């Protein structure tokens, strides 16, 4: 008679400990293990015997789950039992994992998820304990089982690594020239930080720094010369780094224009250089300023990009210290002159983010939207080469430049694309980066006049005149009847804005909704500011125009989210709401989703609470939960702007629920069923 059994939970626990020990040992020798943990996650208790009937083990790495395993005792089943195989496959499908395991502790089998639940043979088979047939004798096999489990992991890890390598490579941060530029920026910032720290004892200078960083970046610093000196040093370095980056982007633009010999009328700009022997930072400031003015005169453009600001005054302060400022800036210029800086939208935001330490990156909210997310939004929003599109809070211009690339891929020219892609941004620095990204998209073109408004979106209005003036065109009006609006509007609490700012937002919306005789969308209370951008999009889009926003998950999980859904349900045809279970798209501490929707025709009798007759009751909304990273779902063989086209087309073609798909789960609902509040009760209370 067999003795007392050892249940699955205990046996799985035996495998969990050596998995972690193996990873720790590898790390201590300088290696980077892929498999870090084996978590015992789930078990089902047999109420009659008090033992575990089933236990699940998940292999995990630093980015999440890598493979799932179904475990049963050897006397219960074989490792290749079809039922065990199917259960494990379903869990792998649900998580979007490339491999799954089945194990009876005598043997472990690895299977490829994409081959389905009934594979001809596993991709790997390993004996853990030869002759182990009943869990009552588990103790005598424990040592053998654990040794072989570690050997299995040694052989399984390269298989996982090969599958995950393309995804990890696609996350690669910066191209070589950007890494070299980063080092050069750090070098000039080190020298500048010494001067900034010394100059902080001047109250006037210190107040200029504090106010500039408060206004430009929304961050409070102290820069207190009488306070903690380590804090003063750290803040001085970050101030110097940010200011140096701003100036470096101007120099990148200057050099790109100077190199643009393929233009019909080459600009013939003076050589980019400074006096490298000088120890006077003000001389560097003056020489660079003269080059900016020279470039502006020659091009008749780039006024925003080449305008000097308080940032220059901060960076080139003369603190009467010994300095090699000329030599350091000369070195940075050398880096810029020997590299190609076209297409900066692909790396400039990442370069900026990489220059900040974690604390300042979080405080300043510097978490730019990844290209892969902008690809998906642009593929949905921009459907024709002639489409006009706007990002109302463009930041560094990721969405604007992606829409430019999308339009070019559909057949639009450089000049047409620049003339049909609009962006608005309150922060001068961010607006300059957006303009840089668009201006350098094709530096060999005969003209480059980005439509980037340095303005708060809530101070704009369709068709009205802006402050942006372009050569030969005069002041550019804000666009109207757009084909698309895209972006990642800010996740800032509306109630945290000043009373004046809140009133501006309210007046902005009332102006449109009163004119159109539409019920005012009341998102006040605890709403985030992005809710008001959704309402603002309505006034800019033509009927049928597409909305593609990255929004907080609060759209689906808050009272004010209900109010936004009610607004969308009345004025938009919502095509899809997409989130991911395997990655965060926005590095801030915020779960996000993608909203894809089309503006509906305004009802004939708009100021009523009845359903919009222009939205069919049977219109389908797709809730998509991705089970693989976006990088794995995009077509890497296509150029920027085309990589998400097939993905969007496939998602939009789905008509019913999708479950057993390795890439995603999809649930389809009638739009009327997701609107949880009537128009008359919209409130963010």
C-alpha cells in the first residue's frame, strides 16, 4: 500500500526554490538569467482528502510571465495527458505566452503554444525523476528531481531567449549617434552645473531658474544654496542637463539644414562652430545666438526652433568660475557635425528621457508615448494621403510626426504632409521639439513649415486666427473639420487647475456646445483633464472624422469615466477600446487604453436626451485585450507609418467574440449597452 501522498502544491514548491537559487547564482557570476522565479499560483483543493488536486506554476522573468505549467502527481496522469495539455495551453493562450509546460514531476514537457493544444510532440522533453511513479515516495526522489529541474531550465532558457530576442531588440533605446550625443550633452552639463550651483546665491538668477522650470516643465525645485548641498548639486546637474539638451536640439537642426545640399536652393549656412579656447560662457551664448539668427534669416522659417529663451540665460550664466566651456561645446558640436540627424522623432524623446534621473523624470512627467502606440493610433486615424490631423497636446511630437510618416506612406508629399498635420502644445520647449521632429523629417525638401501652435488647446477654436505666422502665408488659422484628432492628452486632475484655468476650459466647451445647441458635457468634479480633450475633439472633427486617443483606464472604472462614455455614446461611433495585459504603454504610474472612435452626425434635434438616430443601435464596439506586446503584433518589414496597418484592419474586421487566439481576447458589444449613464445624468461627481 502506498504511504501518504505528497500533494502538487508541495511538489511545485520544491521546484520553485531552486529556480530562484539558480537565477541568484547566475547573477552573482555576472550573467543575466532570463528565468528568475517559478511562482506557485493556483491550486484546487480536494475537499474529501484535503489534498491539492491541481497546481499551476508560472516561470517569470524581469518583464513578467514567460511560460505556464500545469502540474499533476505521477500516479494521477502522464505528462502528455491530453486533458492536462489542453488546460495548460488555454492558460498560455490567455496570457499570450509562447510556450507552456506539462509536468507530472517524473517528467516535464515543453510545448509551443502556436501549434495548438494537440501537438504531435513537445519541443522539449526532460526526465526529472527516473522511476518516480507515486507521490508517496517523493522524498526519496527530491534531490534528483531538483537537480534535473535546474538542468531543464538551463536548456529551456535559450529556447525562450531566442523567441523573445526580437521583442527585446525592438525595445532597444537609442541609435549609436544619439548615445554619443548623450555623452556629449552630459559633458557640457557637468561644466554648466558648477556655474549654475555657484550662481544660485544670486536671488534674481535663482528666481529665473525656478520660474522657468515651473512654467516650462511643471516642476518645483529649490536650488537652495543654503540647503542640503547634495540636493543643490543634483538639481544643478538636472537643470544643466535639460538646458544643454534644448540647445543641442537647436544645433542638430542647424547642422541638418546646413547639410541639406539636395535642396533646390541650398541654404549655404555658415559653419557651425564656436570659440573653443574661450572660458567665457556668455561668448558661447552670443556666438550661438548669431548662428540662430543667421539660420532664421536664410530660411525664413524656424522662428520658434531658433528663438533663444530664459533657458539660454540659465545655461550660459557667467559665475566667474574657472571653466573650459568653449572646449566642451566644441566637442558637442563635433559630435553633431559628423552624424545624420534626420528623422529625430524616432529617438529625440527617448534621448531626453534617458538624460533625466528617475526622480526628475517622474516629477516632470517625462514619459513620452512609444512609437508602437503612435503607429496603431495613426493607422486607425489617418486613412487617406490628404487627411488633415491634429494633436491637441503634442508634447515632443510623437503623434504628429507619426501621422506625417503615415501620410507620406500613403502618397502625400513632404509639403502637403507638413501643411495637413497640426499640433498644439502649451510648453515652449516641447513645442520646439515637435517642430524639430517635423522640420527634420525631410531636411532636403524645398520648404519646411511645421504647423505647431505654441498654445493651450483650450485657448484655440476652429477657424480662428492663431499667433503662428509662416513666410508667404501670414498667420495660420486653427484647423476645422479635421479628418482626425490623435494624441495622449494629460492625466491631470481638472480640480487641481487654478480657478482661472478651469473657467477657461468651461468657456472653451460652452462656446462650441451652445453654438451647436448640444447638451453641455459636464465632466467636472474629479475628472482628469483628458476628458475635456475628448469633448474638445468633437468641435474640431468633421462628421466621420476619427478620434484616436491614449486615455487613462479610468474611462472604464470611474464615475466621470461613465460620463465620458455617455458623451461618446451619443456623439461618436466607438469602434474599439484596446488595452494590454502584458505591457504598459505609458511609463507613468497609470494604466492606459486606446480609444478609437468616429464622430457621428449631430442629430436634427440635438438638444434632447433621446438616442442619436445617426448611431445605429446595433453598432458594435470591440473591447480588445492584447496578450502580446505591440512590437510582436506590428509588421516590422513595413516602413514607419505602415507597420500597424494590417493589425488595425484585422481588429476592425472582427464581428464576434474572440477567445482562443494567442494574440488577443476580443469581446463585442452593441454600443448602446456600454453607455452606463444617460445624457441627462452626465456628471463626474
